[in-house]
C-alpha cells in the first residue's frame, strides 16, 4: 500500500496469488476503472476485489493450479533451462589466422603522397 491509501493492482495480485489479468478481469466485473497492472485503486476498492477474488478463485480452482494450467496452454511462456555443453578442446581451432582475412585498407586509403590529389600534396609538403 502507498502512503496515500492506494494499492497497485500488481501488489494486490501478488497478495492474492493471482495473475494480473485475473485481477483486471475482476475489476472489470466490478466496474472499477483500471487500465493496467500498474494502476492504483483505493483501499475500499481493493477490499471489494479481495472479496470478489475469493469467489473468482474458488470458481476457477486453486490459484497455483490455475497458474500451472496457464503455462500449459502457453508453451512459449514456459521457462526452459539452457543446456550446458562441455567445452570442446581443439588445439588447431584455438588460433586465429589473421593472414587469411582480406586486406580492407588496400583500396580505401592511399598509401603514398603521390597518389593523393594535387591540393592534398601541397598541403602535406608545406606542413612541417
């Protein structure tokens, strides 16, 4: 709860062990104007939501099983553990061969003063 007696939807959902969208659904059923999980409501509205959420929670089953079911319906939202592969030791691939890279500088920058335009040659000759 904030210092001014307001409660955020996500705090209420954490308190009731429900998803944010479930709390938003209950708010819409009770005609409480909220836009997202970060909306704030008064303590009186939070009390209404708590009592309605108990009924909502009872009609939909246990809250933990509801969260597990929602994960089962959305396989992309399930957290997958990354597989750790042991490092492969290969002595030949550990060294980089720099000489096989193309020489990118060869065509981009003139290498001698004679290949510079005439005005640049004068500037270079007069500069100490």
